[in-house]
C-alpha cells in the first residue's frame, strides 16, 4: 500500500527524481493488483483447412466456450477441431459475442477453405466459396441484416474456381441462352445488357454463375464472340479457357465469311478460334439443282419436243429470274 500511495501522489511531486521513480514503480502495482482481466482487442477466429478446423483467440467464460463448440459441431460435424481458445473476461456483452460467433461460423460453412475473425464487434471473412450457390449465399448474408452490434470490417470471399472456365451462348429462333461461368456479378450484368442490345430476340435465358479462374482479357473475348454470333440467324458460341468455337447459319455466304474474319480480328491475341458457319444459299442451290436438272434431261431426251410428263414447278426464285 506504501507503493500505491507513493505512486498516486508522485505525479504531483515537484521533484523530478521522485516523479521518475514513481513512473517506474507504477507497473509493479498494476501487476500485483487483483482486478478483473480486461483486453482492449478481444479476438476470436476460426480457420477452415482441408484437414479440419482451427480455433484461436479468447472466449468470455468456459460456459461460452462450450456453447461455441456446440455451434462448431452443428456447422462442421465431420471436421476435426483444434481448439486453442483461452478464457478471458471482458469483451462485448455475452449474447452479442455468441451471436457474432454463430454468424461467423455460418459463413465459414460456405467456404471450401478460409477464415472468419472477430475483433471486438468487427468481423472479417476471407476464403474461397465451396460453390456458386455458396458464394451467392455468403454475399447475401454479409450484406445484412447482421446480428445486433456486429459490423463487417472485411469481405475477401472469392467465388469457386472453374477449371476450365467455360461459357456458352446459344442463339435460337425466339431466345438467347447464356450458360457457364462469369468472373463477377458486374460482368454478368454487362453481358445481359449487351445481349439485349445486339440480339433481336424476345427471350433471354440467363443461367450464368460467378466463378474464379477467368483467363486474362476474358471480358473482351466474350464480347467479340457475342457480337459475331449476333450476325447469324441461329448458332452457338462456346468458350473453354482460351479456345473459342462458333457454329451456326448465316443469311448468306458473304456474312458467313465476314463473321469468321470479324471474330478472328476482334479476339485478344491469346485466344484461338474455330468456325463452322453455313449459309442459306447453299441449301437453296441444292434445291434449284434438284428441280432444274430433270428438266434439262427431259429436254435433251425429247430433243426440244413436248415433254411427256409433268415436272414439278421451278422455285419462285427461278421464275422471277
């Protein structure tokens, strides 16, 4: 108690030597005082790995620790848990802390690998989502509403990796169907807007999912592919990694050639392309030949005389020429 009294009054003592001595003595008093343990940075974290779950940081009490372990078991029944939590009093109110921990564990369950970290009332989440659906769910949860008092301080959640990164666009008579992977929700919105702009179809079927692993300049490549497809009457483009294929039917030979040239010109350098584009003139020419050749043969057989049998009429195209 002498040291305590000395330390309390030394701050007001005009003697510098006594003042410095009091400053040195003050930590000794605090170390020996019987006060409740407090912690300015109240940290709890859970990390999911291939082999299991690792718990670090502090819990307010042994009862709260057991409650938290029950939450872990409910969310991760098949994982081995490595628990190195310490019991430290202080931190947020008990119910608030348990609510934040429960919310964090629910988000961690959506991750293939990653971590959740609670610092006082601030939550940070990072890692790779287990699936496209899990990515959507965790993003929705982090956008709110949140448990009482909780604040999201960091969101570094990545969509699952798609390998290869595949995208398809199928142009039918009445609709355009988009399927496969896109690198972000912004890219998805841009593709939908572009599709409505360049395709004259009443329907748009969007089955795209957000994923990681898109090649460099993917947005530029998919835009070039869609613009080429828009010049066909029907067809399909498919992108797998850096390979782009396009097939379909063009209104004429000139358009078919132009589409192939356009796609090769507009694709980024790393991408390769193959085309299989037909055009309507080819089928029309076969129909014309099927009707004209019998007439020529009959004319030659009768030496220009009257034909003995009635032949099918020529195509309207021939009648007008």
